[in-house]
C-alpha cells in the first residue's frame, strides 16, 4: 500500500498510443512527448474538439486503477482511526471497546490495454510538427493540435 499509484499504458513499438474520438469513434495513434508540446485537441478525422481521447479499454483500465487507488487511501485512513481509537481507551476502565477494520479486497484490474503493431499510415502535421498514425480512410485530416484541415 503506497500513496502513489502509477498507471501506465503501453505504446506500440514506435512509441505511439491509440486514441479514440468520442464524436466519430475514429481510432488513431499519437506519440506523446514528441512533436508539439500542446495537448491533443482535435480529432484527425472529424475535427471535433475535445480533451478526452481514451479508448474504451484504456478508460476501463484507468478507472479501475483509480478506484483501487482511492480505496487504498480510504483504507489507510480507517486503519489510523482504528489505532487512535484503541490507544485512547482507558486501560482497566469499565468500558472497553475495540474497533477493528478489515480492508476490502481490491477489485482486480482489467488487463492492461494492448497496443497492436498493425502497420498504419503516418501523417505529419507541419503546422504543429505533430505526427499521428491514422487508418487511411479519410481524405482530409485535421491537425490534432490546432484543427487545421489538410489533405491526407
Ligand atoms: Zn472524430
Ligand atoms: Zn496544427
């Protein structure tokens, strides 16, 4: 049990991670920590603006890991309360009480989302120097940073 939980999601062999547009459900991949230092703000296919691009698998994994993390925090607080309470009971007095606390088992995490290495076309948005992998189905791609449309 620790105060810090790191949730990591694997990338593909090229360092890209899958993202999903909540508006058109299009899947694409971005590489964090390279290219633009601005956050992903537009879907490359439909151009919709947004700030949450997790795939369903990533979301399920992160939410479950987050719940376990919250449970950890609650558990340690309750344990501390239990210790304090037991310490403060007068010894040899008439009243004795004891609190005990059993942490509930953590829910098992869903599998870490797998990242496939299926070859995908790569597009570079020169306006923001941002590279993505896309599914090749769209003739026009929007820059995922600034939203500018260009031919794929
Ligand atoms: Zn979209
Ligand atoms: Zn741009």
